[in-house]
C-alpha cells in the first residue's frame, strides 16, 4: 500500500536538511506543540538562545486535508518538485498561529514586507512532528570540506563570515582580509536564496571564488553555500548565523556593526546589540566597525579612526552599486574590483555578446571573437581606458 504524501518545497527540504545534519543544535528534531509554545515564548531551548520554534507546517489544500486525517505513527512520503525526497512518521499534529509566528520572525505582519509575504504563502495552518528523513547531501559534503581543511591546516581559530554579496565589493574584501590576519582559517558562508534575486547565486559564487582563488592563500579559506531559508529571516538571522557557524566547527563569527539584524543600541556610550543577549552558544563574536573610502586618506578606512568628515567619505551601499551594474555601468574600482564587475556584467547581460563583439573589433581592445572569458576581458579593458590618466 502506497504512503500518503505531503508536498513541500526546496526551502523546506533545505531547512530539514540543516536540522537533520546537526547544524541547528541543540535543536535536533521537529518540535511538538508544547516545545513550540515554550520556545516561542522564551526564545530559548535547552538553556541556549534559539529565536523561534522549528516546525514543519506546509501550506496547500491537499496538505491541510492530510494533516487533519493523519493516523498515529502514519508514515508519509515527502514530495518536492514531483519527486519523493524523504519521509516523516507522524507523531503529533497541531494548529499554529501563522500571524504570531510571522511576527516573531520579522517583527511585523505587514504584507508589504517581502519576507512576510513569501513566508505567509508557504506556511500552513497545521504542523506535524515526528522522525523524518530528507535526501539532502549538500550539508554533509560542506561539513566534510571544512573538517578536511581544519585537519590539513591544523587550524585552531576558525572565523565565519556570512555574506549575501549582492554584489561582492571592496568592503567584503577588507572584512575577509581583516579576519585572515587574526585567524587560522576563514569560512565564508554565501547565502543561497530560494526566491528570485537581482543577481543569481551562481554569479555571486563566481565573484567570491574569483577573489579567493586569485588574491588569498588557498589553505586559509573555504567557500560554503548556506541555504538562506526563512528561519534566517528578520530578527532571527544573526542568532541563527551564530548557531550554524558553531555547528559547522567555527570558533568565531565576524559581524559588521551595520549588519541589518544586529539591533544595535548604546547604553552609557557603550555599543550593545542582540548579541549581548545570546546564551549557551559557545562562539566568539568579533565586531567590525564600518568602513568607507575617504578621498582625503585615499584608501579604505574605519569610521572609528578617520579624522575627516562624512562629506569626504564614499559609502558602500549595496543597492546603489547594484543599480549601477543593472544599468550596465561598471562601478569605479574603489567600489568593486574591475574583474568582479566584469563577471557580474557578463552574467547580467548575456545577450550583449554580438554588440560587444562589434565594439571590440572597432576599438581593437583585444583580438578575435568573444567567448565568455573574452567578454569579461572586454569589460576589464574598457575600464582600463577609463583609468588612462594622460594623452601626453
């Protein structure tokens, strides 16, 4: 007799994979109703900070009907994109308050908020708990990459940096280099979204990998995709980042003071944040001050030490830099390395190839027909023309 089926999406599969492979310890299982209510009320689990209960509550009419008619210990197949990806042996089914849960995550129920809107669509009215399995090998492979690198280098101090890299710019480079000075190994977690973005994960991965391969010692850095599921949303992000980094084997977490979910505030001129409320997560948090480009200093500087006013500072606003790229413009090299800009532009405008070919031949920036690599070179050579300082 065939098992009945619950339909889940890739984001749910990834979230269950994190749980299954121990990346969310001390949470190691789907929570029942009592555990859900306790964690949501206290933001703690087994003496450690944990921002929200971990439950499985898939949306959809069919899922809703099945969850209301489950028999004790019934085994259900988990189906994603038309394929069986695992199973769950139902132990308990219970109703959830979607509005309350979403507000715990994002601090608001406003449907104009993208995270609220997306999470509300995929959250059902009932949750199910019990033993489960999902076919998701990425996490085990990533854990092995980090473990092997630690063993090869005998690293003792391992710092994690979590980036979205939309786009990857000079401040990101500075943060990574700063961490390398103080640590034996750097683990860069690149957030992998489950919704459409203005720059693809593949492109973002290529930009960071290019930087790591060409400008960093290879035995000092590991680049790891991190499933950016809704459990990282809103106020949860920083706490969950710390939990994930610890469970991946990191000893430190590098955080900038402008991190979106830091919730920073000052008491008697002393900076405080959500990190000061963490309990039971054995990882050191390294706070890094804001960086800007100062035209007087002619370099990247910390706002804590630069004596010049903000009118001399160029800020690294991700959205503004991304808008330049989406307009087809190369950002100045003080904002982004020209090779990185070239990778992004080539992927943002893949249909430009024929036009670039004609311009390339007429200007003689390089020879031959353009393949993808030569298209990147075209952007880089064009930037070199911008930087030509004299005709004499």
